């Protein structure tokens, strides 16, 4: 039952992974601060705002909007954080309201990830204030609660931040408002573990399309992410869990040098701002859009620039479509209102007055809709031109299987920032595909749904879907093996009934598997016991800073476990071990790739449902199940297909196997 809070009232939180939804009568800036046990914000790195939207366990909106969704994972917050305060502020600028008393009372709701409301609070009684502390999540005796605050500040953001003990509060408040005013939130990219560099387009490029809202990544509502999400889109995610701090054990391959602690920090991640991209395109002619250039975002390398550019394209598409849909909704609403006014007047029923009014209302609707579509088409054309330039320039980790870059593939010497797991598109322009990239090392496992979806092709039988799902899983595993250095990534397979022998043939024949696919109850138990032991040992070594104490035969490289036809062939102990690997494995380099039917898992109720919810769900056929947390689009996910008749996967796996045997890279 939803608790409707009043100022000062608190309520217990039944879960730690939450969304905070904000609705306001006009665009507001949404952010949050982390505070220690004394209620003090230690420094600017403890403030999440549009210019720096991600902190460990927290992600906020990337621009001013009337509606926001903020993602919170209380378990992922640093231990020294005891309070999270959600703040709202009016953006500065000509024509904008300067006090909350001049706009509708903001409404804030704390919800679970499934949208169920836990507590709500309407911020009434505001007048001259231009910033307000809406509510706080606080830790009390080991449990988390939410309290309605509603404390306004005439001094705006600066006054609010200063009240929370932040030094140089005025400077940070100015930078936040500058970021919103300049639209730099559109350029912020969502790499998880570092301050996020802004996306800088060619200065001559036209401004991005207006957005109907922004609440996290996929900057459309991305996945705050992606796509993603990939809300479920985790990036463009699409819902992606809040990112971990730099140096978190989930970050990368371990360093097992004797006498040194295991370091899982990403080896390529920088902590300072990257340099801007070099100018590579000539200035655009007056009145013409700039020519697209591959790698025109900021970054330390071309790979990072392309990664940031893809995220920017995702955000641009989300905002352009959100603006179009909002304009169409407005046109329809305006027509309905005009028709209601006309029909409510008895005089309009005489002669042809009513018919003329109806025709005029429909003509206005059509005019507004046409103008909105023209604006959308311009944005789509620019994005399509950018995609045509970016796609051929992508490195193998970001490229589709039909990209010529795979013909020159060599086993890499280092781990890339991310890997492509599919494409995303919206119904307004299905031909415009945005790559769905997930960060590496994986921060959570993947659920590849082998059952029917709401939008799969009716011609696909259940057996065919299971075959497609396993083929997709093998292609993903091959891609992971291909983007990691030799001997730094291992793949294990559980196939209880041996039903996936055909799909697994490329992995088996190339010899890249850590062992033969495990079948039967004994095989399932053996693989799970071995990986569970690895997780336990590495966790203990991390906590004790005793990397040299690990057994010499322990493989500390990244591990992927592919499970086919789950939960068939799993007893209670095996299910418990699998859930343990899903929860604890990613932090120490053990990841799951489940090939299973969602309906089968649903039948097991509370035992398996949490496992399904903890993983990124993708499908072997096109499906629109991914939602971003910024504007709420339902993105259609398309899996990566190996071209018919192509042997690119076999060729790549052969090179990986040769590198492992000590051959040339």
C-alpha cells in the first residue's frame, strides 16, 4: 500500500533498488546529494547533477525536464554514506519561472523497479523558493527509510548546497545551471565508473532536438540507460543498475602479482577529463548541418570517442522522437479541446457551424503534426548520415558481424571499453539502428529469453526460438572471447540434456571452451561447484588483500558460464549456487549467460524470479521490451545476426584458439 507522506513524515523502505519519479508543472533540474552520518556533503563528487549524473549507487536526470526518473541502489552506496537527499531547482534563464510558487506543486514518488509506488509526497506551500530539498533516504539501525522534507531555499541551489555543508557551493551551483543552459547534459555519456566526459559535436552542428524529459541513461530514458537502459536497456542501457565506483571489484581482470592485492580496476579508465577531439571536418556552409565525422565526441582514444558518440546518437534519437510524440499529443489534445468547446455551445448545432469548426480543428491538428514530422525527419536524416559514417569506423568490439573490420581481426592486447550486443530502434524510423553497447567487464549477467515474446514472429515455433536463442548465445560468447586478450577469458557451458550440441559446434570444434559442455546432474554440479569455489576464494583474497594466497591452479581471468534450458536439470542446490554466482560473481569476474524461457522461470515463483530480474534480458528475435529511464521509450531490440553462409565466427574463434596455443596474434 502506498504511503502518502506529509512534510516530516518517514516510511520504511522494503527494498534497496528504487526509482524516484518527479513530476512538475514546468521543467526543473533534478539532482541528489550524498551525505555522511553528520548530514554533510563532503565535496562536489558527492553531488549528482545534470553535468555529472552518475555516482556509485545513484543516477539522476541529465537535463531540466517536467518529468524525471532517478535510479537508486542503496546497497551500492559507499559505506560512509548515510543519507541521500533529492533536490529540485528551477533552471535559470529568460522566460523561466523564478520561484516554485509560480508553478504547479512538484510531486515525488518512490517506487520499486516494477513501478509499484512505495511512498509519495506533494511539495505544497512553496512560494519564493527556487530550490527545494524534496525528500531524503536515510540509514537507521541498518535499515533504510524515506522522509518527506520539502525544505525550500530562496538562495537557490547555492543556498541549498551550502546548507548541507558543501564548500564552494556557489561555484558548483553556477556550473550546474550553466550545464543545463548550454545543453551540455545532452552530451554527457554514461560510462559507469568514472566522471563522464561530455559529448562535443562539431561546433557548426545544429542544436539537438528538444526533449520531453530526461531521467537517466539511455539518455532518453536511455537506460538513467539502454538503451537501455537497455532499461531494461542498460545502456543506451537501458535499465542498468547504478554504476560502481572506480576500483570496484567488478571493474576488470585481476592483477595477481605476488605480494600485491588483487586490483580489478579497469586498466584503461582515466580519472581526469579527456582531451577534446581534434577538428576533422570543415565548417558547414551557412544554414546547412555540419558534415558528420566518426569520433567527434571526447575521449582518450578513438574507441572511447566512438563509444561516447554512439551514446550521443542514442540520446539525440530519443529526444527527437520524444519531442515529436509530445507535439502530436499536444495537437490531438488541442483538437479535442476545441471540439469540446464547439459541441458544448448549442448555437454550433445550427446550420454548418459545427462542421466548419470540426474541419478547422482537424486542419490545425494536421498542420501541427506535419510541422512536427518535418522537424523529426530533419533530425532523423542527420542521424542517419552520422550513422552511415560511424558504422564503418567501428572497431571489432562495437561492429556488427557483417562489418569488414572482422576480416582483419587480430586477438587484442587489451580489453575494450564495451562490446556490442545488438541494435536498438524506434518505430518512427526502424531503419535507423543504434548499437547497444554494454560496458566491459560485464556488470551483470544476461538472460537470453528462448520463449515467445509479445512481438516475435508468429511463424517462429517454440523449438525454433530455442535454437535461435542458443545460436545467439554462442555468437555473444564468441564475441566476448574475441574482444579479450588470449587466456584472459574462459567459457564454460552447462547443457543438461545435450540439446544444444548443434549450436555449440563452433565453440567445441575450435577448442576455446574451458572444458566439454557439462551434461546430466553430475556435470551441472561439478561446473557450479568449481565456479562457486573460485568466487569464494577471490572474494576472500580481495578482502584480505592476499592475492599471493590464491591457489596456483586458480584461473583468475574472466569467466562466462552459458546455461542452456534453465531451469531443467537443476535441483534446489544447483539453483542456489546459480543465484549466488549471479549476485556475487560479476564483482570477481564470473558472469552468467542464461538461455531460458521467462515463463518457465515464472512458474517457479519467488525462487527464480529474482534471478531473472537481476539480469539484462535480451531476445533471439526482435522485441520491444527494453525501456530507457529518461523519456520512457520502448526500444525494439534486434540481436546481432551472423550473415547467412558466413563463417566469420568460426574464423574468429580459430584465431583465438591459435593465440591461446601460442601462435601469432
